[in-house]
């Protein structure tokens, strides 16, 4: 079963006889997108494991949350449904909307890389019928693309990342009353981030990273995940792929040299990992950027 098929929001709409799935795609990097139409329906979401961003593309003036019947949707209105939230919706009339699904791991990596904060310190604010023309424009660009066409897949992925980054910068707040226990101290987290960035071209071991903060490998792995939201190997892979994208954009280095500079054992290993994360090979990525 794919990640999307396990998504509770996606499952709820899929089970409705009134909703129609027009397009769907796994975009890699813990992101997925879906385009829906629906009419005269009622849906409930109970503690989904992923975050969902939605944008109304058409209709929605008869759509409301059951507990807030006086607030109605409209084209270009946005909703933010954090993981774990609960909501009940009534859809009167026709509606067409786009969803972007965000895994907890992708949210965590964004919190660390974009905000330099521990993911567990932060929460995504729930939002209903928000006005954000910039985000609405990105959603409309997203749905205009063919998500399964390799030449457009990279733009699709880029738009999805822009939607997430904007959300992290504008809709994330500190958890109220939070008292962190366990995990790495802030100076340890920064030390590890700097060390990893400086050694992306090298084979890093769990023991090597654990020794930097004077922990056993077992306790380090657990505390790293608590602080970064992902295991060490996933964080390292995400940073290597980010460096690879930067080199593909900004340099004319051969793919084999980029692979070695980013710590991949071979060009084929690099290509396989890159494709799995972004849906395109490094060569296709460079070509799409005009390189």
C-alpha cells in the first residue's frame, strides 16, 4: 500500500461515492498531491498521520465545517489540516480542490533545515478558508502540470516544496506549555549539523557521529530522532540530495564527480537515490533546469 493510500484524508475522500479523484501522484521527499472534485457530501477526518494543505479551485461557497456553519469556502481559499487534527465538513453544491500531503518526516526536515528548530518544539497551525494569493497561485500552477510527465515532474516537485516552505515560514508556531525532555541539546544539534555539512562527501558512521556528542551509538540514534524528527541515515541522505541539487543547478560538474562530492558510492547509486526522492534522474533534473 502506498503512502497516499494510507493517508486518512485521502482514504476518507476515496471512500465517498460523491468524490472523484481526478489526478494523484507521489512526488517523492515525503510529498504527495491529489486533485479532487466533490458534491453534496459530508466528510470527517480523525487524527490523520500526515499534514494536508488544500486549495479550493472552483466552487466551495456551500462548503463549511460542521462546528462553524457561518464560515464558507470559495475559490482560492486555503485550508491547513495538521496531522492529528479532527474536523467534519459539509459540502453543498459542487467543489473542486487540490491537496498537498506532507509526511511528518518531511515536516521535521523542514523545521530543522529552514527554521533551525527542533520539530517537536513546533506545531502547524490549523487554518480554515485562509486568504493567501501567493499560495493559491502555486496551487493553480501545480494542478496545471502533468504530474506523471518526467519533463514536468521536477517543476511539480519544486512547487510542492515551495508550498511547504511558505507554510513553515508563516503557519508554524511553538507548542504551548511544552517542556522538552531527552533529545540533544541545541549546541549538540548545531555541532552535528555543521559536521555533517562539512563531511557530506565522506562515509559517516553512527559511531563517529555519536562520539561527537559523547553518547553511545544506541542512545545517540534515539536522541537524534527525537531532536531531528528523522533517523540519522535519513537526515544524512536528505542533506546529500540537497547538496546534489545545488551542484546540479550551479555547476557543470560531471554527474560522477557530483556523486562522489555528495558521498554516493557510484553514479548509479546516486542516480537511483535521486530518482527515488525526486522522480527524475540527475541528468533529467539538470536538463529541466537548462543545464
